[in-house]
């Protein structure tokens, strides 16, 4: 449709432009071209376009991680650990992609979004490990410090990794092949990321711990003094002194951000009036999200599948702008053998074909029918086309007069196996109209009882997704929720906390869906993939916070929340900022797929962070009661500690 000669070469385009310029020197016309293969060729040609963005993202992630792990103490500095944390994510991507490509798993353009997700998961794990390592006693042996770190951190990391891997492996059973490939690549990457985190990154942290144990410089690994003296120069004190720690706790001195969560934010959040305000804000968030859910649009504009500067995008936009009155030319196919010479059945078939002219999106006057032309030809020639032999023997004469009809009839011997007719759609101005048109034509085809009919246009492959995209999204989110509930009940030693972690998935899902509508993001197969992926990622924040809350030794729920926030508040904030910073480069991509990934990923990470740092602590403190036994046991331990 509206196709200008297939796929012209560059010299041909230059000649055409020169010709037009000579003819119309003042206003040179713009020529847009398109074929039925243009869209797929465009997608295939840009499959690897995400790799430059991938490199930029990892560079930004390394920079932010290094800055956030920078310490003024030359021994306690964690810059190298931050670098190796990013390298761990990169190794996971390289290992998984290499393995799956080696065994022949297809690489589709949606898979290019996977590395950004793995980066977020890897950085989040790294920040939590570093935070828990800093809470250990610096004078303890390194094996003991690592044992304490793994005891506190690895369980929550295991919960999130296990749920993510199970979720994506279940996603391999999706209706969309692109989703199947994406889920397989992502699940394998997460598995590699988990293994590399607890082995490769853990081993490097142990080596870094031995360096700290020997009070060695973070860069040169040379021993440095731990105490500043008056004889040392300012530069020497700044660059060559380190190894100090908190004498009261025996642990490293806390970062200002960690102190903020422990001394200011945590106590403020647990005030009764603040909890009430948080619950009011939450219900307002929920109401606005539900409002957005009822206004989300389905469908994808086909130019969103190509690059912004692509000839496909230019053509479809111009076609929408200037020729939207006339839409697709749709085939109506008679799929099986049919006795066209039987007058009764032929009249019934023609009545079915007439029904296709009734909808308001079909032009009654533009209808291509080899059968109507043949009947007119038979009437002019006084042929009895109700006779099978006459009908079949005169068909070649029709094809000689109108050769293009030869492509509309599949004839072998004296059997017509299939045939097709054409109708012209009109007024198809957007994706919603396309959905309405496809559903309407399929319904008309299904009502015909005399013959098996189907409708087809090469762009229906994109429209067909609309029938399953909502159900698939609901199914995927339900699977994520069920898997998260089972894993949480098995690994988090508190059923109430497990339930609230699972409920947070539903809350984030509603929020992201609602704000997708407010951000003008349609629900289609691409956004469904990204949406499903990102929803799984939000589990991490809530699961980490809930596990830290349950594991806290504090007796009162408010104290547990403050303890959990002081341990994980800063790592969650670091993970959020590093992830958003990393994927922000996608906002400048010329591909709508990558821009959509950034928009949804931003919504998911930000809303997930708010749940982990605000809503979940408030809900857990409200729904959890402290026992007298825990308070007595905690008071006894405090008394013993003070005596010692």
C-alpha cells in the first residue's frame, strides 16, 4: 500500500531527487517509500544498536558506584569493590549471552534491554554486601567478617534472585516468541549474576578485607599509619593515613547518609502522625493509579518499531498525516475448497462478502472480487456458470483479460482450493481504530457458515498481539506474585512480612500501570515485556527491607524499622540512583523501544524505592506487635553488654 517501487538504492534516490529539483526548483518534494518487508528489515538492521548505549550505561554505573563508595579514609575506601561490582554484572551478561548464542537461542531486539536490568540487580546486591560488611567489627578476622556479611546479606539476595529466575523461566512459556527469548536470556543472566556475586565479588571483598586488616592503602596496598600526627604534612594526612573506626561499636565509621537514616529519617518516619500522613499519601497514590489504569491505551503505532530517522517511520507518519482516510487493503480469504458454480452456495458466499461492506471502517465502493468480475463476464458471453465444467473451462479466459485475478485463485485441475477478495478500510487514524477494525472483521468472518473465511494483511501480525497482551500481562504479574509469595514464605521467617512483600507487587503494578497512562505509554507487546521485567525488579527493595526488619534484634517494631532503614536505606538509595542514572542514557535513544524501557523502568524503580523506604516500613510497624519476651531478652542483653 502506498509503496513506491520497493527498496530503491541510494544512486536511484539521488537521481530522483535531482530530477525533481530540476523540475521544481523552488520546492523540492520529499519522497517516502515502503514495502511489506521494510519494517522487518529495519528491525533486523538495528538489533545491535543497544550495545553503544550498553557501554555508556556501564561507564555511568562505574562512575556513580565509585563516587558513592568513595571514603576519605585511605584504608576503608571501597572504590575497587564498586568497580568489581559493576564488572560482576558485566561478566554475568557476557557469560549468559555467550552460552545462549552458542547453543542457538535467537537474539531479538527486546533482549537488548536485559543488560540494563542485570546491571541494576548486580549493583543493588553489591551495595547491600558493602553495607553489611561495614557493620562488622574491623578487628575480627576476615573469615568472621565475611561470615557475618553473608549471614545478613546473602539470604535477601537469594530471595530476590530465586524469585527473578523462577519468574523468567516461567515466562519462557509466553505466547510471544520475543518474550520467550527475552525471558530465557534474562533468567540465565540473573543466575550467573547471583553466582558471580557470592563467589567472584565475595572473593574480592575477602581480599579487600585482608588489605584493610593489614591497614594497607586502597591503591598502593602499602602499609600506612592509622593515626594522624602533628609532624605529618597536610597532603600526607590526606593521602597516606587511614584505618580509623568507631571505637564504641568496633565497626567502620558510618557514612553521613547512613547516619541520616538512623538518626533522622527513621525516627521521623515512625512518629504516629507521620504514619497517618504516609497512609493518606498512599491512598491518594492508589486512587490516582487506579484512575490511570482505566485510561490506559492499547496498541502500538507501527512507526514505533523503527528508528526515528528511518524511512519506515517517515513513510508511516506521512501516510497517517495525508492518507489516513484510506487504511489497509484487507484480503478476505476462502480457505477451503468451495463449489463456486453452485448457485445457492455462491449466493450465500456473496451475502457473507456483502457483510464485510457494512462496517463504517470499510468503503463499500472499493471492493475487488474476481468472482463478481467472472459473473459479469459470463453474463456478457451468455455462459452458464452454474455448470461446473463451463465454470472451470472459462476461467483461463478471465485470467487472460485480467491477469491480476490469477493470483486470487488457487486452481489445481478441477478443484479451486482457495481464493481471495479485497476490501478497503477507511478512517483508520490510530492504533485503537486498528484494534476495532481487526476485531470487527474477524467477527464478520466467524459468522459466515457457508465457507471458512479469514482476513489478512501483512500488518495484522502486529495487530494480533492486542488480543493477548492484556491477558498475558495479567498472567505474568500473577505468576510473579505467586512465586514471590511462595519464596517469601519459605525464606522470610514471618508470614505477615511475606504477605506484605507480595502485596507490594500488586501495589507497584497498579501504580506503574496508572502512571503509564498518565505518561502516554500504550500497553503493547513491547511495553508488556518491559513492564513484566521491571515489576519483578521492584520485589528486591521490599524483600530486602522486610527481611532486614524481621532479622533485626530490636524488640519494638519502630526500633526494628529504624534498624532496617539504617542498614539498607542508603544501599537502596544507591541502587536506585545508580540504576536510574544508568538507564537514563536510553532516554536519548532514537528507538522508541529503548525510550519506553527507560520510562517504565524509571517508574518501577522510583515507585519501588518509595515502597521500600516509606510504605513498607510504615505498614510493618503498624501490623507488627512486640512481645514481652523479646523486650525482656533484649533488655537483658543490653544490661550484660553495659556491664562488660
